[in-house]
C-alpha cells in the first residue's frame, strides 16, 4: 500500500509539471503524461512499474474519461452520423488487418500470428482522442461525434475478429455457435443501453435531484456509469463502451451539467493521469536490430493505415478532405484496446514472449504520436480549427 501511495504522489506531481510544459509548448497534455510513464518506467529509469493498484486506477481513468466524453456528446448529432461512424469503423479495420498483417508476413511471422498482429492494430482506443477533443472543446462537433461513434463500432468489430482468431488457434476452425452467442450478447447490451439512455437514466437522475441528498446527482451518475461499464464488459465489449453510453444516458437528463461539474475534477485530478502514465509504464525497450526496423515500419503503418482507412471512410460518408483527415487522426490511438488484445494473444500463445514486448512498444509509440497528429489536423478543418484555437486561448 505504501508503495502505491508514493507512486501515486509521484505520478500526480510529474503529470502536473508535464501538463504545464505541454500547455506552454501548445501540445496535448496527454503526450506529457505518456512520456512521464516512459521516463520512469522500464524503458528508461525503471523506477516505477505497473502494479495491480495502478492498473485498477488506470481502468477507472478510462471509464471516467469515456463517461465524460458521453456526457459532452450531442445525442442527436450522434444519431445523425451513426451511419458514417459504421463506414469509418469498417474501413479503419480493413486497412490495418490487411496491411500490417501482410507486412508481418514479410518479416517472417507465420500466417496466424501475422493476422493476429493485424487484428491488434485494428483496435482503436478513442479515450485518448476524447482527451484531445475535450481539451479543444470539440466533443460535440460532427467530426468529434463521428470519431466517438466509429470507435464504438470498431470495438464491436474488434471483439468479433478477436473471437475468430482465438477459436482458430484453439480448435483450427471457427466456432459459429460461439460467435453467434457473442453477437447475441452485444445486441442485448445495445438494446439495454437504448432503454437506459431513453428512460432509465433520466428517471434515476431526476429522482436523485428530487431527493436532494448531498452529492446525490454525482453519486447516481457514477452508479449508472459503473453499472453500464460492467454490463458492456459482461457482453464481451470494453468497459469504455459502457461508460460512453452511460455518459450519453446522463446527458439525456436535466442534470448533465451538474454531473460533469462534480465528476470531471475527480477524474482529471486522480484517475485519468494514471491511465495515460500507465501506457508509458507498459512500454519496454527493444535492442534487437531486426525488431527495431520492424518497430519503425509498423509504427509508421500503424498511423497511416488508420488515417487512410478511416479518412477514406469519412470521405465515403460525405465529409470534406480536412474533416476526413481529422477523423482518421482521431482513430489512430490504440491504447488499452490494443494492449488488451495483445495480452489475450500472448495468453493464447499466438504471440511469443519475444514478440509480445515488441508489439507493446509499437502500440505505445503509435499512441504517443496520435494526440499530436489529431491536434495538427484539427487546425486544418475550416471553422473547427478556429473554434479550437479560441478555446485554447480562453483556457490560457
């Protein structure tokens, strides 16, 4: 416990300093937080490692961040761009699986591990983009809601692909019945989520407001958030998906602003920084020459395949060139989704220990590039870039 407390103190102190530096340099604060993790973690100084307690705080950071993303999202705009989100997600899965899986084959990986690497990099961890969009005040822009919606669809597709890969490894064939059960669970979750968004959450938030208990609105919002995060995990999806829909549910009530005002400071102060530092802590150094070349190529492809794939999907959905590029950049982060997928591949013996650390390193590098790339592309979007600049100026 003592080690955890001192580690937490160090993380909060270092991320406060890194945040100040990033604001002065006009960089997204998440870049500084990830770099803090790389600095103190196994890659460089090696004075801090990802413990179970830090991992728990990191998971809560993801949940709170995605919940706040849902609260700040325009539900009507999300409905309007739901079709676009599905197109973007599909294109953003096809490109990484085909290109990165193919390149892995060229580096000597066997077909199954190569295909699995493609699946790993098809995942999107939009919680990182949420932080950047939130900082820029663009969560409720048409580009922002398309990124959020596409990330949810991406998660569903990713779970299905992961299930196919695992059954192929274990049985040599695809378990159609098993996949059907997964799809059924996910459909039931989304039906239940719709009910919560439209009826249950607004009623519960109204009840909390009527009772006027101390912090009752915040407590009820947290209960809804954690319950939906648990339900999405039960359906085989990530906690982030449930937390995002919980945020949308709360935003559909009359108490969205109150919930955001109470919960955001706690998340940004305590849990969210641990999540971003945790990404850096899970990065390990690689000294094999062949693997260094592999890392360099796959890091570049990790960025390009999402930017091109999701950007092309955005164009197909009717977005202009600059908006499509912003959407592609917003889908670049891999983060926890890719880390979880890689961990499953390691546990299922698809990836050997010598390759697992390499994949984790690539995920971390791609994730580090993503927020900077998103900020750069935001500036190119007519109207959106000016709005973001105005928000940043107001905050400073």
